C-alpha cells in the first residue's frame, strides 16, 4: 500500500478522533489519490455507516465504484446519497448525485 507524509498526518489526527467524518473523508481521498482503492472504499463505507448524513461521501464512493467496474453498487451509492440529500435539504448535492446516476444509467443502456 502506498503512503505519503500527508496520509500519515491524517491518520495521526484520525487516531485522536476515529469517527470524525471529515478526517475519514480526507483519509479516503488520500488513499484514492495514492491508488489504494480497496482501502479508500473501506473508509468511504465507514463514513456511510458512522456518519450517513455526510452527503459528500456518496458521490465519491459512487465514482470510485464506477472506476472499479461495479456500476450496480455505484448506482446504489448515488441513490442512497440522493435520499440523504433530500432529507437534509442539500439541493446542490442532490443535483450532483442525480447527474452522476443519470450518466451511469445512460452508460448502462448502451
């Protein structure tokens, strides 16, 4: 698994606040950037479990699942995120998730 000084710093912060959604998200993005796809997915899934209202997670989780060749799981992530966005009234996130879902659905139809 690839690592970086930034990742190590984020992991140090996370050890002090293990359920902090922002830190979990930052660690997931850093793992994704370093090519640690499986680990990034684990962190995104942890956010969905521990902080389901952290709406930004669903878009990034879906995109990573798409990249990983898992379109059905990506669609489920987008749909879950859309439900959360509606619940919390985040129209911007809802729009982004709906766009990603539509884009993926179009690709599946081809």
